[in-house]
């Protein structure tokens, strides 16, 4: 039987080597193609994420700052329920209503369960520069018959006083429409701390500029800022009306309607 000569073996060897080189080149091209596709996917993801963040940050025309009073170890006043239960529940409901509206971007001073000092929460809002600020609280009194709603805008002498007063009156009107009793003249008061640290509360018809600090969440805010005392957590009827789950939903709806009315007034003013 005739065998192969050395030239034939050499030819086959070169052919195998050429095929091996071709396979290596193919693997490199395939690997390079996968890397390019991976890099492209990462770049597209980054572009998409940045675009989403820009859209989320700037597409909604109004930023609403919501503060759930107290939090963490500080549960606030205690009565039929803890004040912090009311504040966090109401803010959560209001946040949902505002976000579903589509016109609003909501920022929170703190997350539910999180503890944060008033000065920290106030400083956070100052940096964010919202269009409106609402701080939610619950009232308490040793007299279990004490009841009703009241709210505190930035007082006279503050640059944002006039706008805050307008927003406060809308909040009081909406809470009254929801069935709340308004405390004081019209549910709107101004709050201060005297040199001994005691609260000093005056009705909205007292326009005197006092040399006393106001409530912490209202300090140094440029936008309309209001602190609400939603109901008395020491009064069973008040808790049933505006402190339990259904009551907080009702209050949140009233606050939402007040926010919408304020924004509509703002837009009417800008268009005239």
C-alpha cells in the first residue's frame, strides 16, 4: 500500500494550522463583539438612568415638602394614640395623592420610623427649595374635651408670611369643609416661643411683629410654610374624625385640595 510522502504531510499540517488560526480569530471576533455589545448596553443604561433622573427632577413643576412631625424615639404627644402615628399616616396618604396628581414632586423631611431633629429636617427643606411646605402634627391637652383644628403659618415679619397666611387659610377652609371644628378666630394662629421656652399662641388678627422665634419647621423657609395641628389625640371624637386611618385619609384629602387651590391661585396670578 502506497503511503503519503513528506510533502503531503507538510501540506496537511499547514492546513490544520491555518484552520486553528482561523478558529482563534473567530473566537476573538466573537469575544470582541460580545464586549462591544456589553459596553453599548452599559452606556445605554447610564444614558437612560440619567435621563430618567433629569425628567423626574425637572419635569414636575411644583415641589411639595412634607414633614411628619416627631419620629424615631420621639413619638410626640401621647393620648388615645401616639402623635407620630397620626403624622406618618397622614403624610403617607398625602404623598400618594400628590404623586398620583402628576403635577407634584414630593420630598419628605424623613422616612416613616426615622428619627431626625427639627433643625435637620428644616435644613433639608431649605436646601431643596420647595414651592410649598406642610408640617403635620397632632394636638394634646389634659382637658380631654379640647378639640378642633388649627394651623400656624410663618408669622408677621417673615418674608414668606403673606403667602404662608394664604396657604394656611386654604388649609383651614378645607378642614372645615371636611367637618373639623376650627379653633380660634378662623383656625389660623401664629406660634412663638418666649424667652423661657414656653409656647405663645396668638390669633391671626394679631399682626404685630414679635421679637420671638417661631416654630422650628417654619424658620428660614423661603416658600409658603404652614404647621398644622390636625386634631387632639387626647379627644376620642377628634381621633375618630381625623386621627384614625380613615380620619387621616380625610385630612390628607383636605390638605391635598388646599395645595391644589393654592397652586391654582398662584398660576392665575402669574397669568395676569
